[in-house]
C-alpha cells in the first residue's frame, strides 16, 4: 500500500507518544494512525456528521487540515464539477447526486497505474462491476497521480486498457478529488450509500470476500434484491500480502524520507553524477553505475549504465520510462539470466540473455510472484536515456476460502 502524508503521520505519532494528543478522542488522528495502530474504523465524521460522533468532539477539527473534514456535498461536487485534466474514461461525466437519488451504491477507488497494490486490487473492482453494474452499483476509479507521467491522459488510458478495466475512470490530474476526500493512500476505497454516507472504507489490498459481502449488503439495503448468486472470487486473482520481512518502497526522488541510493556519491536535482557501483551491494538500497542525471522524480542514464539492488522479497517491481523511443534493458537475477520458472510478465529471453523492452512509462515486472522468497540481487544493464523512478516489492500467498 502506498501512502502520502508520511511527515504528518510521524508528527502525530510523536505527539501521541508524548501525551500531547489523546488518540482516542480525536477522530482525524485515529484516521491518520490506522495503518500504524491496527485500528479498523475511520472517523464517521470523515465526510460529515454521522451518528453524532463529530458533535461529541466539537473542537476536533481545530488546527487540523480542513480538507480532511470535507463534508459530503463538497466531495460530490468535487467529482461532478472538477475540470479534470483528461476527463473521463469508459464513461460520460457522472452526476453523483442523480445516481444517489436513483438509489445507487457508489464505490470510489483512488488508484494510480504504476502502483503494484492497485494493479493487484483493480481486478476485483472489475469483478464487482461485471456482477453488479446492472444491480445498483456504480464504481468510479479516481486516477490520482503519484508521478507526473501518471497525469498524462494517454498514459492512463494505456494503463486502463492494459489492465482490462471497463468501469468509469475519472482523471484526477490536479489531485482535487483526492484532496477533497482527504485521502492518503493508493488504493483507497470508499463505499457510499444512497444517502451519501460512507458505510465502508479500506486502504490497501486483501479481504476481498468481505468487501464483496459489504457491497451486497448495501445493495440489498438500497432495495436491489435481484442480485446474482454469491459466487466465489477467483483464487487466481486473490493473492494477499504475506506477513514476512520485505524491502520497503524505494524512490530516487530526493523528497521522500527514505534514502534510496546506496552509492557514496549522492545526486542533486539537475546534476549529472558519475556513479561507481560497488562489487558488493548493501541491503535494501538502489545502486547506480555510470553517468546519471537527477531530474527530481527520476534519474536518467546519460550513457550506458547499471542499476543494482539487493532486496528481500519474492518479486521486485520497477517503474521505468525513457527519454524517447523503446530501450532494451538486460536483467539478471543473482548474477545469471532469469530462469524460465521465475520470469516476470515483462521478461523477454533471447541469445542466452533476459531483458525487458522499456517502451512505455509504467511499472515493469521482471520477476514473477512465484519466485522463491529470500534475499536476491537484481541488476539492470541500461543504455542511455532510461529513466528510473522507483522500486516496490511483494511477497504473496493465496487467500484461503475461495473456491
């Protein structure tokens, strides 16, 4: 699960630890801390008063970002009226007030096409859409970008087509819808009933059987009783994160808190650095070899270069782009070409080598999820003009209980 607002969360944690904030008394603090505390409920006041909880803490919003407490009317208007850069995909502009008056249940899912967690979760939205689109469910995938490449409509459309998504997608290139919801995560899901109340929310992957049951319950409650049979979800889709040690997300962008580069030479925005890659890589850091130019969100190879990474996971995922035209990037795992059993969907094998063809700005899968879990070293031999954004990692296990 990707998150934003990391500094805010850390500040809040420090204040709670110091006794400066009473965690149990401020709904928005519970909301920020859920991923860290294991709490499972969001503040009912997230989009307006519900069941009187926000009224019980009249000063809860003082000193906090008001957008976190945007009421439902503002949120609906933001989706209807925002001059979205790129507009809608798979749909004409939707009128949420009209949809609610018609008794529809609305699932809003914030996602971005380079996010591995979103890529894992989106097929389930598609399953829900195919099963319940004629029974009162409306799904809106809000494409809120993490990188600038994800604000380009053409790139998002390619991502939508690549994943086979057919439900309505709203381009949120200026992040207005994201901000009006006070969302901080990819993926972030909000289920809204016909009265405009959030009845369910979830951040991240997993728990899809329960998620579908909540959708069915809300559809029945809204008067849609002619639902299709409750068929099990596909176990081929339902992979959930395993509880194992995992290398954290690594970004080359200097604004992120984690120091991604392990090289002794550190880059600076606008600078070109001649990096020297060590024979032995330190753990959980990106190492560059050759000349690379720091362009803030990405580092671009100026000439032939190397990317090296010593990680712990089953599979690494890498976001790459090029300065123009397709680029052939050779990939090795633990010093050897990737074996057929462990090749990811983007690996091409020829001439005794394994490589990926970087032709679009997106997330690439060099290693399959069935690769053995453990510590591995992956290396990329790149030509000039390859842009590196980030690495994310996965270790998954099949979910139980799906037939």
